[in-house]
């Protein structure tokens, strides 16, 4: 989702192919040896299959609202946040969402571990409306989808806990056109179906 949001923001035309993760077509496997999504194919010799790399590439093509800041001033701090998000927090999120697969600990244990990152973000939002400054940056978009997933595991719980600034931040991003477009339901792409370009 975050890669799609960044590509949408940058105004880069796309042909979107929604695939079934449990039954990846040969065309998808040929593009990404790691069988990961999203994958961005630039041409027959160039592709990216890491969402964070796709985000950076997209925003470097066109950055009208300065998500990277002047001279990419926000990128280093964003990289640090993404490292925490994509490794330790993502693992905690996986355990929390699918706690039955990890019976070593109760669901609440995994949630508590993930809350450490939520609290870090809440603290960062003390000074600004968004994570790094007063406007949206690449850092916000990079971590937002994962926070949204964490929240949706038990929305009733999240509604009751005291993360006031994080809640405002999350709601603001949920209202963006980039999120709304990225979260639209699309038909599964069929290799034998005529491609339909989807410009984002």
C-alpha cells in the first residue's frame, strides 16, 4: 500500500496488476525472484521489489509537497523509522495479528511489544502534526499502513487507549486521496486478459 500511495502522490502512470498471493502467476514470479509484492517493473531490465525502495524512487521523480524535504533533509530520519517499522514492529504486528499461530504468548503480550513503537510515534507527534515536521513526509506514508493494520486487529481496544496525537495523525492519513485510491478493491489480474492501464 505505501508504495502505491507514493506512486500516486508522484503522479506516475501505472498499469496495476492485482495478484493472488497464494497463487502467483508465472509472470509475477518472473519479475520478482523473491515472489514478493509489490513489484514495480520499469522496463524489461529494471524492476524493484521492495516497497521502501519503490517509495524513494517515486518521490525522487516528483515531489511537489516536499515529502523528502530540501536536499532530502527528511530521508535519514525516515530511514531510521523504517528500519524499526520494517523489522521489529513488523514482526510484532505479525504475531499480534495472527496470535493463534504463536501460542508461546497471549495476544496481549504481542500487542504490548508493538505498543512500544506506537508510544515512540506518539512522542514524536508532541511537537508536530506529522512525524518529522508540520506536513506529511515520506516517513508518515512509510509507517502509516502498518500502524493501520495494528489498530484494526482490535479497534475497540485502540479507541480506548490514550494515544491522542497518534489517533489524529492516523485519521488524517486515512482521509487522503492516496490512501483511498490505494485501498480500492481491484479484480485479480489474469494473464490472458487484455491489460487495462490504471493511471494513479
